C-alpha cells in the first residue's frame, strides 16, 4: 500500500520558506503535554504579496498499533488570510473557492496551495471586487 509522505513542523516550514515566506511555527502535544490532545503543530507563512497561510496539523494518524513509532501527520488543514482576515482566493483557482479553509490536504495538495498563494498578484482581489466576482 502506498502511504502518503508524513508532514512535520519542520517539513512544512521548509516548504513555506522555499516558497519565499517568512515563517513562524509551534509544536503542540509533542512538546507541551498541556496542549489539546488533537493538536500536533501549526505553521504560519507570510508572503510578500500580503497573503498568509496558516497550516495546522490537528491530529496524529497511527500507522501501527503503538504510539511510540507510528505517529505521523498525513493530512493538514490550511487557512488563507489576507490583511489579517480570513479570505478566499479569487475565481479561477482550484483552492479556497467559497471557503477560507482547505481541510485534509496531503503534501502534494499543500504544495499546490502554496504555489497558488505565493505567486498571486494582490491587485486581482481589487479587480474582482470591482467586477463583482469576489
């Protein structure tokens, strides 16, 4: 069976940094026992175009019956922020259409989201607002 590549706080940091984002992150349950049980880690990446991705790994998946070896994050959730507020992407994009959160992203899908957000010209938001498309 072909399993998805597990994602870690560091691997998502690297994905966002290589896309040109300023990145901040924090771990959850692994470093702080008092963190909510379902929280694994979160990473925020701010791009030069004013958009920000907030990526959260909410819960570990278990690949074997013993927690010590099989805890991984196969899927993450990503939220898009523009000017500090939740936002959708302009029409014509695969993600964030009619919603500001994409849930259950694997690594290739997260990379597609990052690629779509990092290269977006922020003036397209104004244009689509003026035309009534946004």
